[in-house]
C-alpha cells in the first residue's frame, strides 16, 4: 500500500485537516480548468478517492495513494499539481488559512522545482509519466520504440520540463 505525502508546517488553532481538504478541493477546481474534458474525467476518480489529508499540532500533510502500485502516474500527477498550484497561487491558500486561524510556517514549493519534477506529458488522449524508456499510465505502458518521432521529442522535453496541461496552460503565470 504505497503513498507519498507532502507536508507544510502550520501554526494556529484552526482545523488543519479541514483547511487541507478545502485547499485540495480548490486545487481540483484549478486542475479541471486546465485539463478540461475528457482528461479531467479520466483523473477525477483518483483525485477524489486516493488523496487524503492528515494533520498534527504543527503540520498538515496531503497523501497521494498508490495502493498495490495501481496508480503511479496519478500519484505523481496529484502531488505535482498540488505543489504547482501552491507555488503559483500561494496568496490564495495563505488567505484560506488566515480565514480559519491558521498560518503557514513553511513557504511555498519553488515553481521551477515543481515543473522540473512533473515529467508528465499528454499523448494519445491521456496523461503519461515520461521515463527514459517509454511512457507509463496507471495501467498502461508504451515503450519508446512504439512512439512516433514527434512523440519521442515531446517525451524528451517533458523529462526536463513538465508538459502536462497544467504546466503548459498560459493561464498559470505566477501572480507575484
Ligand atoms: Zn506539469
């Protein structure tokens, strides 16, 4: 039962898990705006069912599940999109915290780091993880030699700078 987590330090008396849930719902709205249909529908089950929030007295953690290795692509995408939107829209999320009596003691992720680590690409109507020898979906794999020349070039680019619909959307320019 794998999962990866991303944490922020949070001070204050408010409900951390509630704040984490509201932030994730907002991030999902932003993802919807960039992916559109039908890509969002393909991701929605994962985004709603496999992403959870936990907290202790000083921090808040979002968990991206990968039970039985079922969802490696979605796990990577969910973590990437959370970190991306925290980087781009940090003021929106800190305001949500302020409103609920919670202050982030951590800064946002670095935008350049989030685009470098994404390594996602949109091909053939789906989102894939780009690797050295091919592209992976949650339950699919296309080896490099089965990709076209153009697709291979796109995958090579994605390994250096994420080419997912969120990172390549002109709407997502940092506001500060
Ligand atoms: Zn991306």
